[in-house]
C-alpha cells in the first residue's frame, strides 16, 4: 500500500508502549506512510509534527486503518470509535489476555510492516444496541446490568420477543456478542461463541438459583431486561464502562446488530487457534 494513513491509539501506561510507538514511526517513515496521533496520544508519547507523524485534535474517520496498542480495553475503544466507518483496527497486545489483539508485542515490527503493506485480512464484528430512557449505546463486547456497590441482591426478569423467559435473583447479568463471549460471560460460566456465529448470549452474575442457565438469543429477537428489585437502581455497563442507572421498575432493550466494527487479522489465524493460545496457557 502506498500513501497509507493510519491512526494510532495506545493505552494509558505510556511507558509500556512508548518503544513500540517509536518503532512504528520508524517503520512508517521507511514505508512512506503517515501516522495520525490525537492530542492526548501526542502528549502521552511526547510527539510533534514531523516526518510520518501528524498531530490532530481528534482521530479522524477517513483513515485506512487504526493501530491500537494496549489490551482489549484499548482495542475496544478503537473499535467503538471507528464503528460503522469501515476502518479496520489492528491491535497489538500490551494487556493481560488481549483476545482481540492481532499480534503480541514481540511480533510488532514485522506486524507493522505487514499492516502498512496491506497484508492482513478483515473480520467483521457485530454489536449490541442498548436502549433505555437515559439514551442509546452500542456495545462491541458486552453489556451488563449489575447491582450497585453495597446494595441488595437484584431481581431481574428477562423477556425475548413477547415471552418472559424467567426472573432471577442475582448480582446482575451479562449480554455478550460472540467476540465478547470470552470475557465476563466466560467468567460467569456462559458458553464461548465462535466468531462468525450470529446471536448474543445471556449469562448471570452470582445467581441465587440452581436453575438459572445461560441462554443464546437468536439475532432477530429483541431482549428486554426489567429491574424488578424493590427499590434499588442497577448500573448499566457497556464494554466495561458504566453509562447509566436502571431504576427499579424500569427496563432496558437489547438487540443484536451485525457488521458494526472491523478487526484486522493476519492470514492463517483462526478463532479456535486463538482460543487455545490465549486461554490454554492460563492456570
């Protein structure tokens, strides 16, 4: 690829990614590519305009792709920023698990060269549309409804279409996309959904029940979660970020939405190989 323009996002621990950022700048200089850093990134890595580096106020949507150097949280931030824009996100793992990352840090230089040469595949990821009175949001990984710190156990009812499936006393529940099913949902004992599967999985956080089971909801069905707690509001958390409170007696509507974000993948990498690589080594 010639005349490539790429945005760069990194996580907050700048010391961990600083060397990789400067290596990327060197590779971009040799490739004749341009790298865009927003004001926070430029300040974080002490960068100024010059060579392949261009400092901008906000990472613009009209780039060829985005490098995300960090953990899954950083990669999710990039995926949300570029959701619906057609811009792929190329992740380098500087986090713990990094399930969404394209490569590990020791592969960074070769990966930068391949990315700037356009040598990567693109995987389309779905999202979850979240709607309640306080607003609307799009989750790439998951949305959770959780009891607030210090409050009593919640009572949550959940309905699919016109049918109420159940009512569970629990600390909360998680609704995850296939990409997000290896996160909070997996920790709840929910099933892993391979990338490419359509649908969303519902799993419970510390259910006070012997019969509460995870449920995979079909992509065309709408899920409604109602807070039936006596008085307590619950936190609504989208991709790990609290966004609103769900008052007692109120509900939240959740829908599966296809093709919301693009994740860069190196040729030959499979979901199942990644699953073994990332979780097979955890003890």
